[in-house]
C-alpha cells in the first residue's frame, strides 16, 4: 500500500470507535478504558505481554475471531467514506483509530491504521508485519524470518507510538476539509489534527453522537447517529458538484 498521492489530498477523514455501533462487534476501548470487560492495562501494553503473553494472545485471538464473524459487516459510515473516496479519487486521506478492516471491506482504497491492525501480526525478531487471520498461540513461525515464538498482535499498545502520523500531518497542512467521526474532539489525535487543519485554513467538522463537554476545537459540529448524519453529509458533498470545497 502506497501512502504517496500525485497531489496532496484535499480531504482528511479521521474515524474512531464511535462509528462501530452495530451487532457483533465490541468497540475499542470502552468508556472506562476496557474492552470486552477486560482492563486494557491487563492486555494492551508491552508490559502485559511480557508478563503473560498467553493471556494477551488469547484476548486478541477472541477479538480476531469476532471480527471475522460473517455477522460483522461495514456499516453506513464505512460505506459513505468509501463512496467519497470513489467519487473524489486521489483527494481523500482516511486515517482510523480502529484496528478492524471494515473500511477496507467497504471499499476504501488507502487506509492509515494509526493503532495498527487486528488482522496482522508483528515479529519481535525481524520487526516485520504480516497478514494474520488465525490464532496466535506462541509457537508460530514468522513467515519472513522463520523465527518461532516471537509473533505478537499487530496493534499499537498503550505507551507505543501511533503509526502513519507523518503522512496525515502532511495532508492536513494543505487540506481544505478535515472531518473527524466518532472520536473525542478534545483528545489526541483529533485535537492535534484539527489545530493543523485550522492553521491551513481548512473547514473542520466533527461528527459525534452527543456534544462533548467543554469547548470543541472544531468549527462545525454535527450530532446524532453517525450512521445517519455521515451518509447525509457525504451525499451533500458529492451532490455539490465539481468543487464543493472552494
């Protein structure tokens, strides 16, 4: 997957766990810093993996199987963002905090996974990342370097650096529109992204189910079910004609 565009993207979209409202899939993380009833400090840190790798692998194995359940499908937000990508080719950069592959299933062609991907594994020896759809139980060999017993989930844990931040900031520096969907406006990375977008003179729009406490750094706020508000907004962008951002 290339992260190079012939021209700088004019639209930057950031999505978070707030778009994952549907049957069969638990959002990450929950309101109290938990996922599927388990504290993230117990399963989503390098220290937790070093302390009890079997428990961490079992937790992510269950999440991986959950994601691959046929009942889990893209929702109208995923589909709307993919349609925007199709209708404005080369103009959209999509970054997500979610570790699922639902944006790709919906048809988005280039997705920056800031928190890594559940359907990938990373080798602690060669540091390469590989596609991985089965369980990780410990003795598996790395398909690249051949070492056994050193594969971990391909996600970003607490205390680790997000992935793909640099190309997002490059796009924000010259974009015309920054949209954040289902992610807290006042916390990172949305808070930093919106500052960069406003510095570039871009329109900034946030979509969340409810207003956040305190002042939002975004200029425009659209509240309600994102599965309804986002498709309507994208339809307006597409219907506006050749250059709705001018």
